[in-house]
C-alpha cells in the first residue's frame, strides 16, 4: 500500500473545498438563469422561487422547461439540453466526492479515505 505524506489529507480537503465552491458557482448561474426566465418585475419574488428549488436536478429541470416555453428555436433548445445534461453529470460526479466519508488516518502509512 502506498504511503501518504502528512500534507495529503490537507491537499485533499483543499481540493474538496475548491470543488464545492466551483459547483456552487455553477448552481448560482442556473439560479440566475431561472430568475431571468421567470421574467418577474419583482426580483425578490423571482429569487424566492429560485431559492425554493431544492436540489440541483430540480433546478435544471425547471430552467430547461421555462426555456422551452420562451424559446422555440430547436438549435438553442438542443444546446441547452446538452448543457443541462453535462451539468447533471457533473452533479453526479461531485456527489460521489462530496458525500463520501473522509477521514485522516491515525497511521500515516494508510490511505486517507
């Protein structure tokens, strides 16, 4: 079994933090897209709807559905569908790491997760 330096755990935690913050940025972009698609004169109302979307997959579904209502261009809808699929796939990959059990081993010769 490979040994790990004492910094391995800290580096892994930093990478998980970066993954979390970058994914949050992606989620925020979809929330902003939802707010624009809701086309509300009251931005607070639109924000309340965007915040109520619990779960990234539900947010993606709502954005894609609303986009389809406002945009009949087949090519644009196809492009958005690909973006939505990629974002959903990223969410699945992110969840594998973020929802794993991470611990620092007592024995530095053992693996960190």
